C-alpha cells in the first residue's frame, strides 16, 4: 500500500468531536509517553499482533453466510421480517436506480456501463443490474457458497439470452474485500468501473484502519473519475443514542438485537465491536462505522462525499417516485381502521402509528388504508443510512 494509515484514533477526530461531554466514540488524551507506548503497540499489531483475531472474525462472517439457507417465498412470507427485508430492498432499488440514471445522463450513448457489486452475497441485486441495463458486472464476496448461488442466479436470469449477446456479462470470485486487492483478481485488471455498490456490508471493514484502507482502495482503484461509490450501513450515531437510552450494552426487540462486545463507554474509532442479530438472517459480529473517519479516509482515495441519508429520511425523499415499486415489492403491509385480517403482528400496539396516521386523515369514515411496517420492523429499518461518494480528480479539502 502506498500510504499507511495505521495511526492513533485522534487522527480521525475533528476539533468539535473532541469535546469531552460527547460519549460513545473513544476520546484519548494521553501524554507523550502514552502516545509512544500506543505507537509501539500498533507497530506490533502491524507485524501480526491482531492479525489472527481479525482473520478469525472474517472466518466467522464467511461461515455464517455460507450456512444461510435459501428459503422459498412461502417461508419468507411467514418470517417476522418479511416486510422489513422488502423495505430494505426497496431502499437499495431506489439508490441503485438513482445513481445508474446519473451515470447514464453523463455518458455518451452506447458507452459501456460497468459495475462492481462488492460483498454481493447471494446476488440479491442481480435483477436491479439487469433492469438497469448495465454492460458488465463484477461480483465478489467473502462467502464461497454465496458466490456460487450468485452465479447460479445470474445464469437463470440470462438463460434465455443468446450466449454471444447476454443482457450483461459478469464475472464472479470469492475474496475478502477488506484484505485482498480485487484488481488482481479481475479478468481485465485495467477495467474502468462506473459504479461500485456495497450494500449492508461496508461496516465489516471498520475492524481496523488497515482493513478500511484496503476496502476503499478496492473501491477507488478502478473507478472512473466521475464514477460513484454507493452503499448502506448501520448509523453508528443512532446506535449509540439507543444504547445510551437503554443504559445497557444490549438493546433491541423480537426482530433484532444489538449487544456490544466492546465497552460502549470507551469505544475506539476502529474495532468498535458488537454482535448484530436479525431474525433468521444475521447473527454475527459487526463494527461501528464512525462516519467522520469514513469520510476522512475516503478523501485519501479521491472519494468525495455526495450524500448520506438515514433510511427514514430517504423514504420520505423517494416515496413520491417509488410508491408503485413499494407496492410491487410488497415493501409495506396494508393497514385499515376497518379491519385487518392478514397483518403480520397480532399486537395492536405494533400498528398504533398507522392507526394514528389514518385518524388524522379523517378517521373511520373515509375507509382509507395506508402502507406501513410494524413498529418492531421500523425500529430495525431506521437503524440504517445510505451513502454516496464520487470519484474526483485532485485532493479533496
């Protein structure tokens, strides 16, 4: 790597964020002797002091996703998080569609549109790339079985295409994007990408500065000037707010649970570890993404922040354009004041917000319905945020 970023956490704190009354992210005020001792410890880590721990965590994550079973539609419909998963998928659809449109608007007609789906999982976004009429797709993930399933999905989607004229060409390989240089694995290492997408996975690289650096190097290295890096991550600020409100190292509901494995009152910038459980989907260690550090590190790779929006705000921004897609994707369940036979939850409190909304709109007389998530699902969905960076030419102030 051209430039090492293994340094003390102070490097990633702004003056405003160093105020002692702010809690959650670790604040260090050591004297010179402590700084020297910390640097020695970090030098040891670079030589392998934390490598085994980090490597073990990667194995845990890979094994977890390799063991996840493909479920049929009927079983997914009976899940507690059926609408939550569809809602999150809708968010991704709107985000991907928006940035593909931006790219196409700036391209010459007929130019190839190439995408890297980093941490692609089982290929849940393949249809989005297909509908987005991209030219070429690179899919990579840490879980080998996920990559095999992703490849199989691609073959199914393009099964009716002539072999020489696929809807879009694609390549697939297993790699740890936080450790491996992806460019060395591409069929064409000189490929120029228009878009890099990393959905619900970027937070794994915040285990260490070195891993975050490698992840962003992989994002930027083949991305064209003007290209975009988009994704979705848990909102660390909101997670810490909820942890303080709970006054516990664990909080959640019957849909999700977060349990801190690091001291929540003394968290480092990198390596702030917690276990995230989402019913039937996720149950493995993750790391808080301290967003100011993310932005600062991205600048080193000429990635300029364009926007970062919490899911609840993104929903409000895009509902006008995406209302029809929400219905098509079943990203919300129907609620009415005049009877609800098929709601996913029997507890009326789970829909109090929807009831109050309809009462404000005229109550029982107007027979209106609304789309909603249960309160528990919304509590999980609102943990997340979207982000978008753009690759620019020179240094970023």
